[in-house]
């Protein structure tokens, strides 16, 4: 019969391998603590999400300008509940229902902050005086048809206010983190990849002028309501079967998209 036994390293051998072993075990411990912390915050955030989305469902006028539930989770008074409540204490929907009155203020404050950031991005390349101080009343400039932004991640064009909630700005942060810093939530400002779309602005300015309107003041909503059409002089097509040559006629939004695609294709 062969006896089972474990061969322990000698003191000298242990001194050689102990830093690597201890380091590995510490990484495993940290990873498990991070996973547990992540899951705890995520569970509590989902409870907030249920209440927040219920609120927005009855306040559709606020929805286009509303931050994601993940951003709300990092805003007081919700942040303290989600992040600082002891792990052994249960956090659920009931705690957040009683705080729903905070949502309108959070939405208004967030809209102003992010809109001011967009305003600085939009006016940076517009020839505005360097160091000019913009006021909240200037946010209305973002409603111009020429206020076009693009996302450096997906390269799509965005108008205001849709740019505030576009999908590329709604993803969890990547990379390693300590237990104290692990977090499934994020803020729009931390993850924004928005820049002023020069080609589209140049294109829409030309299109608006062709349509007889003023590009320095007309809003995208007014352009939609006018519903004017332009003919693309570049898009020559031959009709199958007849050989007849024709050009595309399109609304202003489509014309901008087509023009920008052609500019980029030529680069």
C-alpha cells in the first residue's frame, strides 16, 4: 500500500517562491472582491433603473434631455444609497421611490451641464472669440441646423438633443480597477467622444443657402417643417431598362449625409 503525502518546500525554497505565490493569491483575492463589489453596485443600480424608467415613461417631454440611469446612480442622493450603504443592508426599489422628486432637478442640471459642454465644442471652431464666456441662454444655438456633431467611435452624425443620449456614450468603463474604484456606472462627460463635424457643417451651410434660408439662425426643426428638397448634381444614375439618366432629389438631412459620405470617400 502506498501512503499519500504532501511534500512541503524547504525554508530556502519557500523564500524563493513565496513572493510569486503570495502575489498570485492576492490578485485572486482582489479580483473576487472586485467582482462582488461590481455585482453589489449593479444590483442596486438596476433597482434605481426600474424607478427611473418608470418616471420617464410618464414624463416623455424630459426624456430627450435625460441622463442615463447609470449617471443618475452617481448623483446624490442616489449615490450614497448605492455606494455607501453597508453590504449586508438590502437596497431595493422602495428606497428609490421615495426619492423620485429629485429626478426633475437632476435632469435639468445634467441637461445644462452637458449642453454647455457641447456649446463649447460647437463654437470652438466657429470663429467665436477665444475665451468668450457662454451663458445658459446661449444653449439655444445648439438647435441650429448647422450644429452637427460626430462620434469618434461610430462616426455617425448627430444633432442636438439626440447627441446627448447616443449609444456610444452608454457603455461600461474598461480596464482593471481597485476594489474601491470598481464601478459599472459612468458619467457622460467621462466617456464623451463627441467632436464638431466640420464637413457636415460646411455641407449643410451650403444646402441651407441653396434653399434660400439663413444658416446662422435657422434651426433643424424649422428645416424639417419647411420640408424643402434639393437635387444632387453629383448623383447621376441610369435607369435600368430605359437608359434614362436622372438625379436624386432628397430632403436636407439626406443631402447632408450623402454629401459627407462623398467627401470622405474622396479622401
